[in-house]
């Protein structure tokens, strides 16, 4: 009685290519798995990047979860498997995930105000690549003391890495939520124009304290429009005692105080509307912080 052996078809495994790669071999691996030319995937990633910015994020995610050719585990799987021995790569992977998800939810034709999340993404990737380097094996017969010192050193490094990652996440969250424009500056700024001719139409600051002292300005008849904005910090405006005010004070989170009337909380929107021959129309806004408009005392 003859025996017949049935050959099982080889199971394809999705892997990042080592031979056909321009960056991490993702497109080459996809092309081999689906039998489609890699140029199709490369053009797709480029188009996704240009029309929404998602292409680069999807590519990074694929590079993390698809194992390299000849390796059993992907980068993400290896990090999760060794999380107890080497926690720092896990922290870096978490930072990458947070930054990537937020950027993916806020992508646009061209990034506006997302520099903090891009920086966080780069930092997480750099830490992950650095910690991927294999540590040299300990020589035979090495004592317990050097191993103990190494464990203590790894624990200290992991703690420092966690604190740095947490600080970066908090800073990036604040910058993203309140739309911080760092190009407008950081620090303390004080403006005290001497006349209406010295007055600017807008005063802006990214992070810090902005004080606008208008007590010496003799406003002309009619309406004079001035805008003040601080993304994170304090905005203080001092107005002359003899000018009518039409003020629109806003704060996404914090305090708005207009001529002694104070409000606290989120999404604050307060206003003053006075009639007169000379009117200062003031639009005062902070993202997180306080707005204070007061009259000068003479």
C-alpha cells in the first residue's frame, strides 16, 4: 500500500525587506507579501503624507509592528517582551504612540502648530533606536556586585527617562491644546506707547507675561481697535480713565477680569460695551492663564 505525502503550501509571512528597501523596508515587504510592485506602496505613502501628513505616521507604525526579514519578533514585540529587563524602550514606544495618535488625529495639508508633537515623535524614535543596541554580554565569572550596579544604573536611567518623557508629553499636550505660537516669543514683555501714533494694532506673546500700558495714549475720536493675545501666561491691559471701552475678554482656561469683575473657569467669554465719542475696541485673549483689564488712576 503506497503512502502519499501531501505537501503543505508555504505560509507567507509579512516581513520588512532587507534587500529592497529605501528606509525601513516596509514597502518592499508589502510588495513581496501581496505580489504588487513596491513603487505602488511608496507612491501611496508619499501621497498620504502630502495630502494629510498621515503617510509618515502609518509608515513608522508599520516599521514598529512588522518584523524585519529573518527575525522572529518586531521592534514592538521585542520591546514588550523585554519590558521588565529594559523598561526605557517601552517608555519610548509609549511616547511614540501618544505623539503619533495625536498627530494622526490633527493632520492637515501642512502642519500648523504641531511642532511639539513632531519633536516628541522624534525624541521617542531616537530613544527607541538608541536602546535597541544590544548590551555587551557579561564576562564569565563576573561577580554579583557589577550586576547589581548595572541593575541600579538601569533603574536610575529608566526613572530619568520616564520623567523626561512625562515632561515632554505634558509640554506637548499643553502646546497642542492651547495652540502655542512659539514664534511670538517667550518671556516678559511690556509696552507703554506714548501716543496714538505709537500704538500697534496687535500685541502677541507665545508664553509669558504681556503688559500693555495705554494710560498715556490720547485716543482720537471714533473707534480704535487693539488686539492682545497670550497663548499661555498673563495679559494685562491698563487703559486711560477717559476713554469708552468695548472689550471682548476670552480665556480657554483661567481667569478673565474686566474692570474689577472677575470670572474663573474654562471657555470664558466676557465683554464690556460702553458708549462714547472716543472708543477703545479691545480684543484680549489667553489660551491658559489670565486676562486683566483695568483703568489707570490719575
